[in-house]
C-alpha cells in the first residue's frame, strides 16, 4: 500500500469496494458504494457510463474536473483533449473487461509538459443491469517537461545561443545559453564550464569562418544543415534554426573527418 494511496483515500475506497462485493456476491451496486458514501473522495471522482463503444462522464467531482481542465459532465471520453481520451478509454475498458479494480497511470500533454496522475477504476452495477465505472484520482500529479527531457537525454548535441552584436548591430559572436551533455562532450567541456561562454571561446577556429556565417544566417529564419569542424579529428553535421532575431538553436551529430 503506497503512502499517497492511503492519504488520498483510494485504498480505503478499494477496501470498501471489496467488502461490498463479498456481501453482494457480485459487483457492488452503485447505490451502495457511491450514493452519499464517497465523502471527501467525491471531489476526486467521476462516474463513467453509457454505451461501451462510446462511454461518457455521467457526473464529475470538482477536483476531477479541475484536473481535466474543462467542464466534463456529459462529455464522451473520446472528446477529451491532450491524450486523456486514450488513457481513460483503456482504463475503463480494462475495468469492464475484467470486472475488477484497475490502477493505472493516466497521462495528458499540454504546452510541452506531460502530467501523469494515478487513476483507480472500480466496476459497479446498477438495478437496470448497466455497468458503470467509478474513476478516482490517486496520488499527486507528476509533471515532466518533455522538451527538457529530450534536450538532456538525446545523444545529439544541442546548443541554444544568443547573438552578440557590435554597435552597428552586426553579429560578432554567440553566447551559449544552454547545452546538453552530448554537446559538452563534443566541445570537450562540461555543461557547467561551457554555459555562458562565447562560442568562439569554446571554438576559436570559428572566428571568421563559414560555419559562423551559417549560424548568423539562422537568425534571419534560415534553417540549414551543414558540416563543420569542432575540435581535433571530429566534424559535426549541424542543423540550425532561428528562435528570434537574437537567438538560435543548433543540433549536431559528430562524424569523423577523413584525412585527404
């Protein structure tokens, strides 16, 4: 039993569901488990019913609705945004297919951030021989910045840099705002020592080079792919793109320079 499940009340609710099933000799009735019996869990719960091929939310608690990010009562699961439709359809489908409680993570994506919350699904019966599913939020919501995760984990070197201009507005250099471990390795530096450095301090041979000119061109909105030297017997196949007139991002994959 997890501490979060104990604190949010889902473990206690699951215990009551099992006791009700034992007493009924089958699925607990909606009227016995839910009506007037959810207490504080009512805010974190939602009831799903309707045709199995298109289930919808019959009612929804305040905290559950806030988690959805929109009014949900009467809404079909297929019409939910941000990946929620698939996650909730799978949980509801597993609950109905097995006639057993299901715990599963439920994820949605918004603004480049993944929000993952535990979900408890409980099958219920009604006097009209309908099958319902009670959904309950379980635990805290974990937030994962997908762009930051990809930036940190990819083997491709990635650098975000801002342009440094002279008094006339001409770009003279770039300052590294952020880089991942792969880029630091290619620069023979660490993330900490390379961040905030001028690009030509890290790569002195770039001064006056065609590679630097291509980086400058990216500020005008030109996305380009090219190969340029880094250090030693290593080149980088680079893709550069503009983020604004002041900054650009560059991704690079190392490749050996053949001696000729």
